[in-house]
C-alpha cells in the first residue's frame, strides 16, 4: 500500500486555510498514486485549540471541515485529526479523534486514549479518554491507529495504567500509524525517535508517524515525521521546521536502506525554532513589521538577527536609545549590526526624557539617593518610545529579555520587558552567547565586540551584570537544575555549587514570579519554559 505523509503548518481556528491545505494534499497524494494520506493530530482545528473547544460553533466548524475533506476522498482514503462530540452523554463533551475517510464519507472514528495533563498539555480539561479499541481494515491491511501520547506509555516508567497499542496488538495489526502534535524542545526529536523505535521493537510491525510543523504562539512544532520498518530501522524522515510531503510504499520498506536521520546540535535547533517561531507569530496574526530596541548588547543583537531572518531585514526597524550612561562602542556596535543586516534604524536619545522625569519627580523623591528607581526610569523611557512607535506604525515589539534575566528578575516591568513576543525568554544567557557565535560561524554579522565585552545594562556608570548577578556560567547551571531538572536547593548544593549562591538564585527566581506573569508570550525551546508549561503561584512562600 502507498501512503502519503502530509506534514503541514496549520493555523488554529483558520478552517478555510487548514481545509484548503489538506484537500490540496489529498489531490497531490492521489495524483502520486497513494492509497492513503495521513494528516496530524487535531489538524482540522490546529493545535492546541484550548478553550475554543468550549464553543459549539467551533466544533461545528470542525465537523464541517471533516465533511469537506471526506468529499474529496474518492479513490483514496485519509486519516484526519479533529475534535469530535462525545455522544455517550457521560464524561467530557469531546473526544480527540482521528477520522478515517473513504469513498466520500467518514468510515470510522478512533479516539485518543492517553490524554496528557502535564507541562504544556491540558487535554483532560477538554477530552474524554477512549476505552474501546478497533483496528482499521483497509486494502487488506489491518492498521493500528493511535494519537500522539498513545504510543508514549512504553518502557519501565509508565505514566498511565492503560497501553492502547497493547490492546490493538491483540487484533494482530500489520501496520502502526500515529498522528501527533509533538511540541519542540531541543532534546525532543531524539527522545521522540527512541520512544517510537521502542514501539516497533515491541510489536515488530512498521510505524508511520506524522507530526505538526510550525509555531502557534509559544509552541513550536518541528515536524520531522518518521517511518520505521518492522525491524525498527529508520527509513524515512521528513524535513524539520518546514512543510513536507512524502509517499512511501509499505510493501517495500524492508528494501529501503536505513538512514541515520538528522542530528542537529542544540544551538542550531534553537536558532531554527526561534526563526519559525517569530515568522509564524507575525504571519498568523497578520502583521508584517517588527520593531526592536537595539542597545549594542548581545541579547538585542541576537534577536535582531533572528527577526531579520524570520521577517526580512526591511521589516525590522531598530531603535537605538542611548543615555548619558551608554558607551560609545555600544552605539557603534548597534549601528554596525543594523548596517550589516540592511535594517532601517533611528537614534533617539532618552537623556532629555530621563532628566524631565527626574525633574518632575524630584519633589516627590524627597532627596533620596540614586538607586534602581532611576535605572528603571531609563528603561521605561525606552519602553515608552518603542511602544509609541509600535502604535503609530503598526509594529510588533520584539522583546529581548533572556531566560537568565527573567528567572532572577533582572529586568524592568513596562520597560525592557515590554513586547508582543519574547524571542529568547527561554534561552539562558550562556546559550545566547552560543547563538551569537553560531550566527557568526561563517562571517562576522554580530560585531565581535558585542560578543566579547562584559554584559551590562548601562543604566549607571561602569555598570556590569556581574555587579548584581553571579557569573552566567554558574547562574545558568543552577537555574537549569532548578527549572528544567526540578531539583531542590540541597540537591543542587550537593552537586558542588556554593550554598549562598544557590539559595539566592532560587529565592530570586521565586520572588520574581509576578514579573513573569506580565511578560509577553515566550517561544518555547527547552523542556521547561516560563509560561504555560510552568505554573507557579505568585504569592507562594517556598524558598523565598
């Protein structure tokens, strides 16, 4: 049997676009001689639809979309992911379903059994878990159809008491198909391959896996759809971070040579994920132009390059906002970068604004000495300028705060924490440096002085980040153990880190939860990003 893998970039709730793409893929598959075309989990609605699922009109549009695709399935079958109504009148109102379409109609529905309710997932909020199992019989082949998480309950440590493939295996299927919405983080592709390989080793039948690609606000889907033969050899791998289409012949899988598969490094993966994250955020919101505060520092330099690669240099406007504390080399570095990228830029000094604020506030400050208040006024002056230009010209502001700063609160609310999308808010400072070097791997794009000089907010004379924070190599290592690995202070201290530094870093992280609640959406590239996947109380006392 010939099966087409349609790896597409869907848009949540954009039924017209999603259906058009899927019907085009059906026609392409049929023209290529395919018997079956496979789409991803919740392809019709886009993933994750979240509380759109609570609207009856949204579900009706999903059903209409499935019917429209079914009408095109003449002489070819399709597997399509969509929410569907639970007509049993017990349990949740909906199922997360895979529709099997053939001869212009819905032949069968297959429901997701394992509903993840951790990290970024909250599927049990909306869906009822499946309890019945039936293979698809098509073209004299018995197909075990599962949905994403249904294949992840394998190995020694199992999260669920039910294993859908174990149930389906009792019916002796000859092929596994798994449709998925597996969000990206820089280790996910490797983990995913091993999980899928374990299933093939366990059941000794070929596996076809189709994933989403593209970004949906914070979440990036990397694609990388896969085909394994019955001996658990990887024989097909679709593109990463772009749409792809492939027709495979299941009768000839054993004749195909095994492939090693793509094995990109961490920084390359993060780079590619952030570029598509920016691009799709703008495209799906209907915006074309961005604005960025370009300081001459490494964070804004990296974000400027990523923005230019995602949107085109002409569509990113850089604003340089020096104060009396800005060094000459910072301004020169920012100008050099904007010129190198071919990016329009303007220089707007904040000194006059800053001095005006101080004059107006002087009677209220009662002669108190310079402190973080005056530093924040500078940052908020810059934020005001950027947001004024964004409003006037219809830009979206690219936020440039990194994960290290967001963790310990080293940023100003309504100042440098402004933005429509947080580009590197899930990238530690040490990895920001690595990104800059990756960008410069073939030629100097970011001035090397920007990369090599000590990081500084330049909000007071001779200021350096190290005046307020531990060295980033140490800070980031501690934060990683706490945030991604979820280790407590004693565990981290036993790893050899200084106790005082550990306790201070963790205290600052928990104290500054209120700031992170007010940040723009953060593009997720790690296994534990701030935002939807890390839900912490603001007023908690733990470690503060």
